[in-house]
């Protein structure tokens, strides 16, 4: 089977995008895993663009392990940019897991996407038992075998746990990430972020993404980290989240709505034969 697709990324967080609006191309779980495999084409997530009778499109996200994802900030920004070119307009509204996400496209491939309000209640994360989501008291061991206790849980369309530490490089995230992703506290698994506050408005992060593993950047993790850093006074905050490949700016308005702004790549048209 051969079909056309697009490849894009946001700060290295990369996607294969398949347009299903005119041709309903249904891939099996094994085919999704193969497409996402770095030994074949390779990407963090596969995205379906689906027809929406009321808005510009509906999006479905699949992680590289074949599991479905309810949210993907960078992926949403990439598709918004793609549809902006197609429709020749600067505002794109997309349905993602029954939510409407509004994106504004600026010059220089910059895209701002509103992703809604964060949730903190233990059942909204979700967690498997009643817990203090501001301190889950999960134990991390650093490379010097020292213990660190903490973890802030936030749902921004998908579940995240954020650990603020002194040195993100002093932890083996490829070991810690899957352990916490699959922790019994998270029945739907979770995304894991190690974060260091550089100053009031800048945070450096490393992210282990649920169903995708270590990723160069993660839009929803950036949003969740900014929210976690501004727990006491989120309204009106602006925080830059720095990945190894660049920064995302996260703004939280007076109504607690999160907006993320950052660059997306050029659009690459590809053919897939599977």
C-alpha cells in the first residue's frame, strides 16, 4: 500500500501526518508502529487529519508504540500551520479529543495554540487513589544515589508529572521515565518531566513521553511544567520552557487558559509504502 503523507516537527518533536479527509486510510496498530520506527521512517507520533463539518479539521494522535494519545501540543501546532497554508488563513480551529483548540499562525513559522485549562484533581489526572497532586511523594534516585521526593501532577489534555530538581543532567531519565510512566499510581500511564528553574521566567526540561519515550520536545509537557511552576499564581504568567532544541513560550491568561507559542518546521511531502 502506497500513500502520500507529510513530515513535520516542532523543535525536533517530529510527526508523520496523514490526511484522511478525502480518503479514509485505515492503518493497523502494527503499521502505525512500523511507520513510527526510526529504522523505517521514524517519528514521535503519527497524526490523522479527519474531516470536521463545523471546524477546520479533527485530529487523532498515535504514539510510536501504537497507543492513542488524547493531546499533542506540538503536533497540533504543526497541523495548524499545514492547514493555514492550504486554506490561506491565519486562524485554525481543530477538534482534539472533543475539545476545540484554536491556533494563530504568525510569520517565521511561529504558531500559537490554546490548549484549555489545566486540571489538578486526582481523579482528573487520573490517579489510582486519592493523592496530593502538588506532591505525589514519588522517590527519584539521582546518579549520585541521592534520593529526591516529589512530583506535581497536572492534566493538560493528557497526564503529566513534573519533578523540579537542581540538575536535570544528574538523573538517568531513560531509566526513571519508563518506571514512572508505568507507576501503579497512573492507570493511564503519564508523561514525565525533569525540570530546573533557571529564573522566574525560564525553566530547562527533559521529557519522557508516554508511549513515545525520550523526546526532543513535548508541547503539553511544556504547558504542564509552566503550570506546575506557577501553582500559587498561574494567572497572567509567562514562562519559557527550554528543550535541547529550543524554547516554547507558555502563557496562562486570567481565565487560566494555557497558550503555547513556538516554531514549527517546513512541510515535507513524503510517500509511504507499507
